[in-house]
């Protein structure tokens, strides 16, 4: 940007100059928004836009990292070696998603260490869905099919988010999520066609994960204060309720293939609005879990903290080694 | 962000599991279907690349193209059990590693080991008409043939790295030679495995150096790990009647020792560490005699499968 280049000179830019830069930056930003084009890390952006993105991307990264735990819970007990391999690869993918997302957030000027510090200090949020326990093997299927399915509905539009690094990270994340969803569906399909006890296990998991996965889209539109601004910034493309309705429609069709049912007699397609509808959700429960009072909040945080603390000496060793090698190379050069 | 070694074989691990991004050359759908032994009914398109997968071996067994002798089966059981028990141990690190890069790396290594286990066990099972899962989930402890090193607890990160260091240098020498086996299937499994284990060597060696030369604490922990696990090295290199009977089909474990010592010593010298002088542990894993740890590993691994015998997953 020409305006920024002019500001770099022998003399520190005056306050007036900064104001001119900000004005030009804002004009450029507004232009990008109007064109539905992309903002890149070095472009000028409003502080609130930057803050919103750091919050959203880091929460998304934290969700991937905490989200490893409920599924890692079944790696050691997966009932066939092939399922064990698939599950390991899936949980490992989630670590990879966390890495891309932290990297995308770092381009906005917040380091991964700082974001990780906020997570283990309990100052950052992650998706409340991961505070529910995985009590049977069928939960691996329900998480893949429903939780990852909801994530895909949410994340496919994010591939077009106005902030370039976020959108590009989401493209890869979404590709892998679609494998995850299919493997979850396949687990449930196998169970639903298995013994009566296996089918019951599958139905029970669908029953338990249904409402929490619908709530992954966030509060109803009339109770979602940040949505409007995010949509104006081309970060969010569709409202929470719109995405939730689409997701319900997908589930309603796919559950028939499974030969299972959704635990909601009010699911229907409204011919007038051309939208899928569902029964009432318990938003009090959502708020409780979000506030840290869900079934597994304390356990998930404790595990993350412990891994972080137990690993401190390893990170210190790697840093010390890198410094020693750098010093050695300097001497050699 | 910490500087870690190069990432192990993501693409290979991914294609083994049938998930992850498709990489490398992609065979046609029809070819993929016939290789995998699955029809178009599967919701997942299989893109195996050129890698040998356990499903390929199972198909060859079904068609009657390969049938190992009981001796070869018993040998494959040893190699498969080593890899399986290690994968079970390593899998525990996923979501608990010191840094995200290590969640990914240790997960990859676990996945590679599990892939090797599946291939060896599928082939071993053919000697007795059993599947990989029947062998993994429905054998009793004395029927497992893994050496004691593989069942040792993860300990702290240094202990896990020492175990990886020993295992990867041992397995590399073993698989490298096994590619010349007179048994074509063992040779093919080894040819795939050796490439992956080469990355495992790199990963463990780089961490040995970082921990040894990093801080006083990391060095102390690494030395403790070496003292703890070096007694289990000897068992890996013991010949017995089975390896003698197998001749060219197998590799005599004792023939690997000199290269193992030389190559591990190169790393330890750079790390300014002497090989620990510790007495050998008793061993006995190849005869089905295991340490106290094994029962818990199997109990956890087998619990669900045994709750639903005969079920399909």
C-alpha cells in the first residue's frame, strides 16, 4: 500500500500522518469488504476486526485441541485394528487443524504461546460440545457424523472468510472434516446393521449427541449479538439459525439410511418457509456448559494443563538446544 | 514453537488408515476397489497409492495366493506383536504430548507401527485361518510374542524417546535385511515398513540430541531413561530355534547387533553420552512370558471386542 510506504522515512510519522494512514487504510478496507475480496495480514485493518478474528480463530484452534480428548478416549479400546488406525489418524488430523489455525491467528500478531497460555489459564473458550463425555464406542460414530457434520456446515462458508489465512486454512480443514464425517457415518452404519445391542448403542449415541450438536451453531439469531458485525465483515456468511436449519435437514435425510431416528418429533420441512425446523433446545444447559459447568469441563481443562505443564521441560530443552546450535554456527561462520 | 525433527510419513500413514489427503499417484477407481476388496457401496473412496496394505495381504490370503508355514506365521507374529504393543503404548500420547508437533509426530509413528502390525498379523493369521483382529483381540497373554521393551510404560517424554530410539534403530536394521527374505510377503511388508522406520530413527535421534544437550533437567531425564530401558536391548538380538529353522526366510536377530551398536553409538557420542553398562533383563517375550505391564495393556485393548464376540465393526 502506497500510503504505508510513504510513512516510512527518516522522520517518525507525525500523529497527523498516522491519521492519514488510518483513513486511507479504512478506505481500502471498506473497498475490500464492498468487493467481497480478501484482507491479508500486512493490510491495514480495524482493531475490532483484528480482535474479533484472533478471538474466533483461536477459539476454533482451542476447540480442535480440546476436541482431541473425547475421541482419544477410545483409541486404546477401538474394537478392530482398522478402526483404531482410522481413529488415530482422525485425532491426529485435529492436532494438525489446531496447528494451521494457530498459525493463521499468529499472522494477526498474537503468538501461539500466548493463545495456549490463555487456554490453560481458563481465559479462552472452546466449543462446548467437547465437554460431553464419550461413554461408548458408538460415540465415535455420532461425533464424526453429527459433531463433524455440524462443523462442516459451519466451516464451509468460512472458506470464503474475508481474512485470507483463515479462509485458506479452512479449505484444508474442511477436506479432512469431510473424511471424518464419512468415517463417523460408516461407524454408525456398521453398528446399526450389527447385533441388536450394537444398534441400541448407536441409537443411544445419536440421542445423546443430537441436541448438543444443534447447539454448536450458537444461540438463536435474536440472541447472538456479534453475528451482525461478523456478517458485515464477510467473516460469517449465514446466520446461526440458517445453518442449524440446513444441518437438521441433512441429518433428517441421512438418519433414514442409518435406519435410526432423531430424538426430536418436531423435525419437519416447512413448505411455506422452505426451511427445516426442529423442536426447542435447552439453551440454559448450553449456557451452563459454556460457563464451565458441563459434565467434562474440569476434566478437559485439567488434561490440557497437565500436558502443557508436563511438557514444559521438553520445550525448554528444545529451545536451549536451538540456542546452543545457533551460537555454535555463528562461531563456525 | 519448538524446532523438531522432520515429520514422519504422514502420507503413508494417512493412506494406510484410508483417511487423510490423497497423495501421490492415484489408481483408477476400479483398481482401487479391487485392491481394497470393496465395491462402490463404500462411502469412502479408497486411494491407496502404491503402498502395500493389510487388505491387499488379506485378499491374497483369501484367494489362496499366499499361505505361510506355521514357522513363518510364528515369526510374523513376533514382528506384528512388537509393533502392535508399541502402537498401543504410543497412542496414549495423542492429546498429551509436550507440543502439538509431537502429538502429530508420535501419532504418526503409532499409526505406522499399527500399519506394520496389521500387515504382519494378517499374514501370520493365514497360517492358522485367523484374522488380524482375532489375533489381536482374542489371544491370551501367554500367546503374545512381543519382546519386553515394547510393553514398557511410556514414562516421561524422555523414556518414550529412549524406547523409540532403541526400537527404531533395531527395526530399521531388521526390516532392511528382511527385504531380502525368501518369503515374498515378509519381504514386501518389510520394504514398506523400512521407509517409515527410517523417519522414526530420524525423529528419535534428533530428540536424543535435544534432550541430551538441552538443559540439565532434560539431560538427567534422558540418562535415567537410558538406564531404565537399556536392559531390554539384549532380548531383541537373541537367536532361538525358530529363527534358526527359518533360515533365509527370517533374519537372525544376533546378526543385527553390530550395526545397531555402531549406529546408536554414533548418535550417543554426538550427544556426549556413554552406553549404559547395565545387566540385561530376563526377557522371555518370544516364549509368551511377559512383564506385569502386559496384562493391563491387553485388558484395555481387548475389552470392547470381547464384550461383543463375533460382532463386526
